[in-house]
C-alpha cells in the first residue's frame, strides 16, 4: 500500500505540473507567474486581479502564485524559464520578448503608436493573433494577452533639464538591455547604458548613470525622486507588456480552463490600462510634490531624431511589417 500511495502522489505531481485538470478531492493546479516589477507598481494590482478571477472562475481548481520583483530571475531568465517549461507563466515587455520573435520589437519602437487605442487595436487584432501563432510554433510559448499598458516612457535626469535632443549630448541614460531601446536612446542623442532594472537606483545614486527612462508611475514607486531632479515628458515609447504561458502546459489544460486564462488575461489587462492612465496623471503631481521639476520638451524634435530607428531593426521583420502597424485602424 505504501508503494501504491507513493506512485499516486508522483502521478498527481506530474499531472499538476503539466496541466491535467484536477478532479474532486485533488489539490488545485498551481501556476507560477513571474515578473520583474516592484511590489507597489500598478501592474501588480493587475496580476492580483488575474489570480483572483482565475481562482474564482475555476472554482479554485487553478491557483496563480505571483512572484514579483525578479524573485524568479531577470526578464530574460523568466522568458527562458517559460520556454523550457521550468516556469509556467511570466509577464514581460515586448522588447524583451522580441528576442524570440523580432517583430515584437516594433511595438517598442519610438513613437510607434498614434495613441493607446492604436496600440491595442494592433495588439488584440489580426496582427496580434498572427504573432501569437508564430510564437507558439517557433518557441513553444503562447501569448495570453499583449495589451497590458505599462505606460509612456519619459526621461529623467539629475544634473540638468532636457528640452531637445542636443541637450542629451554626453548624458548617460540607462535603458533596457534590448536593441530597440538602446537605438532609441542613442538616436535621441544620449549615451545609452544597458542595465538591469534592479541596479538602476544605485547607478543613479552613485553617478554611474545620469538619468533613465520609465513611466511616471515607475519613477514614483521606485522613489527615483530621491536621486533625480527633472522629468521630461518625451513619451518616446508607449510600452505594452505581454502575458506568456508555456505552450505544453497550456495544452495540458482543459479547453474550458484555456478559455478562462485567455479571457481573464485580457480583462486583467483592461483593468491594468485604466490604472496606468490614471496613475500617470496622479504620479506626476506626486513627483512635483517630492521636489521634481516636470519639463515639457520639444517632442517633435525627439520624434524627428528617432524616426528612422525602426530601419535598424526592420531587416529582421517580415516585409512591410512596420507599415502594417502604421496603417492599422
């Protein structure tokens, strides 16, 4: 009997790991979802909403465990974990996932979108569905939603305000370690310094870097007002995030559970988008109250300076992909 019990336990563990739907009396399927954001960022509220709704809609047969603040690794490590199946789910920037599907880099190109609605129509429309199918086939990862708005990325500096690209000459600006963001900051006139997010505060504090670029809500939640003086509303990147799941794990779930995960990811994304748009306005006021000076730069000058960044990446994309994004209505 002891042997049979051990075998039964082993079978259940494997079933839970690879997604077999539990039956009455069994423990729920536990899904680990990793991300790199700090615990008090708006996006964590969306993760919590996703986990709560999935549990409710599956009658607690699926429970999502959220691991924030790089607890399970850097963005690239999370992505590799999802691809290999050692991690069930992750939420990542489109720029980071572009390593696995280059067209996703276009979503983070400077001034790629007319507005947030434009981005969402592409992300959740035919082009987005095409990218979902390609990523599944190429990398064994499925996108549940790529319409989670992270915010509009703005510049911050400590030593001087920035009004036009020429003002950035010689200024060291931290950026994500992805080609599209590096090329963007270089085109804007600064010295681009790739750096993992967890190192940014210390880098600013010690002068290793002079500034960085993130949305206002992140500037506030990371307390960058302690080590930065100026916020420039360049809004050079409208950043969206991607919610990913390992395809083998996903296919092991029942069709009903698959539907719940997909629909709930979009619903949580809508919740996230509302939070972010409100937080950006509120956090700019909070940053002012903390002593930061908000600058309205010459956005058109930055737009012109970066208008050909996409050309440095487009040879990796399908023909006319950039134009398809621009033409989307």
